[in-house]
């Protein structure tokens, strides 16, 4: 029995040309090359992608759930960042 | 169902809960998704590991009864389809192991628990697949029963589990329809072929009903799991839904559901049907089903005989990494 567990990789797939790679899940593999091969079998059996990225899960730093408030709440009061905040008269035309 | 009789933790009332537990329950009630790094009650985490782990094991062990027929599929096309289905099952197992791993258990630990018998897989996979018609019955009934359970689980409270379910449900419909297509072909074939289809239905009907787990009155773990939204419907609700959907499909095939008591109950708007033999279910769960030893034996053998290959890949990865490190040093 293998004592050493294979590292975990996070898998990102580009669904179509022109779109971002999107996180689809994770898998185990001994190295990056095998992670790509496994990702092809596990996550693209139905033509879900045109490109694969693999990243060691250990390399990902995540924001802490407890920081959700301080990180994201300040954006709530800054509604002027959205274009619809400003009333532009119809006479001006499309802007 | 793919997870049966998952032991849950004791249920607390809102008053008995700690402030953290209460806040957690309120989030679940609101329909929030719980994500891996967020606080969760220890019982929630443990129950989910058991449930998702058992579900993953069922997908993996579920490959075996169908694998039995890959080399003997009647046509090349049927063989390719069955291969694709069995490959999907492996994929489903992997999605679910990944979901379980976010709860702080490793895949190898889960594998080890499957192989030692410490964790279970669905009772259904301890029945043999004797004829090609069984490939039809398994897809139609077993995957059909799985879908009943998995569709509501897409809304489960645990984010990674919910996302795995969404992925699985997208693929599962192919499984059920390919099974029903086999049944249609057999039922419209020669009298012998139709007889094989009937025989497969006869053998898989009650074991499929058992997949939903014991009757609600005997199901002791439901309340807490339902409060946590890791179980969305009771066993009896899902079983009834399955019978109501499946009986007309059997009628279309011209096959007879092996239940003399089966009748449409106009007042209830549901079929009345006979319960499976629960003593048989508990025996199968205990390890005394027709194929328990064979299935677990095949799993262990595959794991042990694959060790050299896993080790080889690890050794290659280590050597390649060392070579890269050496060439980087040389270049500096």
C-alpha cells in the first residue's frame, strides 16, 4: 500500500475560447503532468473545455471567512461606482 | 440511498444550542451554503464525511456489477456506451471524494475504511448482474433511484457536496436513459429476450426499493440530517416518488412489476405497493448479501495490485522534480 498520499491539485478549465479559466474541482496526482491528464478524464468527458490549468492546492491562499465583513462590506456604500447612479438627461443621448 | 442509514448526531433544540450552533442553524434555515473553512458543528462535519464517503464508495463499487458486462456487450456501440457510463461512475466517485476531503479527511483514509469494511456502500451493489438485461435494469432502476435522491441533494447546505451533486445530476440522466433503451430493445425483442428483461425487473425491483433505506418509522437518523439539510426528503417520500414514476415506465415496456399488491390509490394520488423484505436489507448491510465478499474482494485486489503503479508514478514525479532542481542549480 502506498504510504505517501499524492498531493491535491485545483483544476481550472477554459470552457470556450475567449472565456476565463474557471475552477471546476480538485483531484489527486503525483505531479502536474499527471494532474492535467487526470483532469482531462475527470472534468472534460463531455467537451467541457479547450484548456486546463492545474495548481497545487497547497499554493492557494484563501481569505478567512471571518474577514468577510471587513473585506467586502465597504463596497456596499459605494453605489456611485455603478453607472446607473448618475442621472443623465435623455437629451444628451446614449452615454 | 447511495448513502443508507448514515449515523447522525443527536438533535438539539434551538434553546439547547450554543450561540455558534444557533447561528449556524439559522444560516442553514435561511438557505445559506456552508463552505469548507467556515465554522460548523462537529456533528455536521462527521455526519457529512460518513454520508459523502458512503456515497463516493457506492459510485466506485457500483462500477463492478456493470464492469462485469463490458467484455460481453452485444455490440461494439453498446460496449462503448457501457464503458463511458462506468467511466462516469469513477468520475462521480472522484467528485465526491474531493467534496469529503474538504471536511478534513483524506481520500486514502476513506479508501482504507472502505477496504477494511469500516465504511459501507449502497446495498444494491451486492446483487449480481446475471444477464445483459441486468445492464438495462441497473441503468433504469438503480440510476433512476439514485437520481430521485440526488436531484434534491443539489440544494444541500454544504457547498462542495451541492456542487458535486449538480455535476453528477447532469451526467446521471444519460445513465438512466441508456438503461431504459436497453430494456426497450429487450422488451421488443424475441420472447426469450423479453423474458430476460422481465427476469431482470423481477430481481432488481425490491433491491431498488431498498436503496432508499428503511421506512421512516425505523429511520432514526433522519431528523437531525434534515434539519441540517444534508438529507432533503424522507426515505418513504422518495420511495413513493420512485414507484409512482417507474410503474408507468414498466407498463410502457409491457413488463410486470413483481408486486401483486401494486394498485393505483385514487384518493392518495399515489400507488400502493409492497415494502421490500427488510430483514434481507439488514442482512445485506451486515455483509451477508449475495456479492458482498466478491465486491469488497475486487476492490481490495484492485487497490493492492495497483500499488506498484501508484508507487511508480510517485517515484517518477520525485525523480523529475529532482532533475528539474538540479538543472536549475546548474543554470545559476
